C-alpha cells in the first residue's frame, strides 16, 4: 500500500490529477489523503507498559505479559497489545517437544502355566449409603484364576501379609 501511495504521489507531482493518479495505481483516494502515522508514536503508551512488564521478567510470553498489564490497571485491547508485542519482535519461539526414537515392540510372554506369576491389586468403591470399602484381589497370571479376594473397609499391611502367607501355605510361592 505504501508503494502505491508513493507512485500516486509521483504521478500527482508530474501533473496528473489526484483522481487519475489513484485510478492508475488502483489506490483509494481516502488512502491517498490519509497521513501516515508512525506506529511507535501511536502506541507509545502500550510500548512503555509492555517494556516495564518485561523489564522484570524478559522471558514472559504474550498472555502472561497481557495479564500482568491488566493486573497493573492497563485496560488495553488484547489484539492491540499482541500487534505491538509482535512488532517489537518479542514473541517467543514455541518449545518443540523432543521426539523420542521409536521403541521396538515386543509382545508380552504369557505362559499358561499355573503358579508362575501372581498379580496383586487393590480396588475401592462405596456403597449406596456412602460407606467406602476396599478389596484386595490376587490373581494367577498364567491361568487367570482368582486366588484370593479380601473385602473390608480397611486393609492394613498385616492383613495383606496374612492373606499372602495363607496362599503360600495352600499353593506355594510363585516362581
């Protein structure tokens, strides 16, 4: 737009009327007559406010800077602040996540042999009346057989040890 305006002004100085100069350069006449303003002078208040915020912490992103301005009592439009922030060259580069190399997928080895590996799981729920209860589930991973289920409002460590000892006596330890 600035080039068109300078061409239209050159044609006008060469002797063409403003209307013909604007038609030749396809520039609106309102733009021809409009005085160009320096954006730094126009947005001096916003620039000073941004620089005071960024003086304390220069690695502040736009939104944090904007909300700090709001907190200090400046009621600038966020689009205006963003325009000035970008023109000053303050926008930070986005942090790119570090890409990890693809891992080699190996299927889990599941043997359908009993007493190789046990899984111990705690679950909790609540009754309709609001009372909470907990369950201890012990499962044989090979056969998917449930070895023990303990249900109570509280399952202390001694009780868990007692259940595991009982299973050790009945079935032996897993390999």
